[in-house]
C-alpha cells in the first residue's frame, strides 16, 4: 500500500498510454494496486448475465482503472502540475507547485 498525491475528486490529465490527453475527475483510488478510475476515460465493454435486477442482461460500458503514474493533477489554470505540501495553521495541506495555490 502506498500514499498517493492524487486523491478522489481531483481533476487529472492522462499523460501516457492509449488515452493520453484525456481529462476527467478521479472517482476512486485503489492504493493496493496503484491504480485509479477516472470519469469518462478508459471505457471498456462489460458483458452482464441476466439477473433479477437486470433481466435483459447485455453489454454495459464502464470505466476501467489506470495506473496512477500515468495521471497528472490539473491546477486551477488547466495546466498539469506537481503536488507539494505546506503546513498551514498546524495542518498539512496539498498545494499545486506551479501556482502555489491550495488544492
């Protein structure tokens, strides 16, 4: 398990791989697998068997996880940035290194 600078709710850009350049919001982070799910990126087809809740079954589109190393945080100006930390009022907060703004 690792500690990551990208958290759920952050706006990120994909910087490597098939979906390079795509942007979205992080919906979930899997710390044990070093992966994250980004809204609307890396869509895959999932075949579902008929069940009581879905009697028809069929093929559904859903997001698959991406490696966290392939994601970069986006600052308030829409540019990729690194994440830093500062102590403010006795609390550790994340800041965007490019703009020095609190995330």
